[in-house]
C-alpha cells in the first residue's frame, strides 16, 4: 500500500467514526438553540471547521454563522497575566520548574521581556503548581504594573480582533474543541463578558460555570466527569487526538493590528512548528480520509454508540501495529503548559 493510501485509510478508519459521531451529536445539539454561532477554536478547530463547512456545502447539516477563532491558552494566559481573576486558570495546571520556565513556557514571554521585570533570583526560583499557587501570586502581584505594560499592545490588538467578529449578546456562542476542562472557553467568557456554550468530545467538569456575571456552559459528546489519570483512555491518551487534530500553523503566540484599511487588518504570529506543521501535506491526507468517512456517515445516517467509539479509540492507541508506520511521525505534541517540550505519545505510552 502506498503512503497516500495508507494515510487516507488511517484517517477514514480512526478519525472518521469519532468525528462523524461528534458531528451527529453536534447536529442534534445546535437544533436546541436559537440561531447559534459556531466558533471553531484553533488549532483542533481547524479540522472541525473544514468538516462543518463541507457538510454545509453538501447540504447535510444546517447553515449557521461560523468562524475559525485564532486563539491559544498560552496567548490568553499571557495577555491576561495582569488580570488577577484569570490566575485561577493559568496558575492551577500542574507545573514544576523555575519562574523563568513558567513564564516562557506557559505564558509565552521572551526571556528579554521578563528579565526587565524580575530579578535573576526570582527567575531562578523553583515552583511547584498548584501547591505553591498562593506564594507565587504574591510574587506576581509585586510586578503587576510592569506585567500590564508588557502585554498591553497585544491585549488591545486581540480585543480589537474579537470586536471585528461582531459578536452580539443575543446570539448564542458555541465553542467547538476536543475539550476537556474548557479553559479557553472560560477565559473568553470573561473577556467577552458574554454567556457561552462549549461542545466537546469530553467535559471533565460539565454544566454551568459562573464567570463573573456571565455563565460558561459545557456539553459533551462522549464522556463527562472524568479526569486525567482516571483510566478513561480517550482522555488519558488524548495526545493522539491532539497530534492529528491540528492546523497548518503552530500555536498562536501573538498578533499585530495593522491599518484598518488593510485587507487583512490583523497579522497572526505563530510559534514553533512540529512535524505535522512542517509536513502538513501528510496530515492533510489523514484529514481527507476522515472527511470522506464523516460525509459517508451523514449521507447514510450511520451512527456509532459511545462504547463503540471508546473501543475503537482504545484499540488504536494501545496497539502500535494498528497505526500505519507512515503515520508515526505525525504524533508530536508541544506540552509547554506543563513545562515540558514536545511529547511523542508513542514513546510516552511505551508503544
């Protein structure tokens, strides 16, 4: 079997059923809302965006307002670092390392930026999160004015970008992503000061969450109320999905607002590219196979039970021989949030 065929078949047989069933459930969900607007969150949302618009083009799903939203946790953490309210999300993920490593990895600062704000002693101090969150808050509070000045330009540009999308308080916003804790949804709910909905593969803490005076509500397609390490394979081994459901661009790290008269008023800046970005034509072939499967499922009303999806996922992510050799290089995920570099799930899980 040639490489292109192997990648296409892998996408059809692995991603196809999972994403097809997700979109069937999404189709049912959006019919319960009054003219919602779909927001496909970068980077996993890249594939969701192209599948949805393919389904619309083939008249297999209702046409709704929709956008691909440029966003990343790292970027939102950074531009909101002077907003103490957001620390409940940016400082609670597990981390072990120096303050320098935290600020450059999780928040995406350049060393030169933070070297002008913090002393070398502060930057070299080791931290363990979330255990030392309160102590770290005290250190950051001492430097709030300087941190605010560092991110002011990027924050203002991103708010301008959000305003350019013309969100209205009356139109329900649905964030579409793999999941799981809804951190990006919560941050955007806070920033937009608008109620939001999220529809995910898995929701670790579903239901309504109070965000200031707003509400972020999380829904799920396959599983709820499970956490990393509980033994639920689709979550514990979610790195396989994150590897394949990504975009041609790296992670969003910044944006610049250009002239309002420019055809493209915002310039988006992206971070380091993994193998999948450098060789996107290979991943694109996997996506083509998955798209074909989803379209076939919708045309013929083919459905899978949650148990069947879970079994399929467990088989593929626990047996290396089920993954075509030509797809192995695609499994490459950055893990800066936790203070690590890129992670290969095949190696991580001993496959």
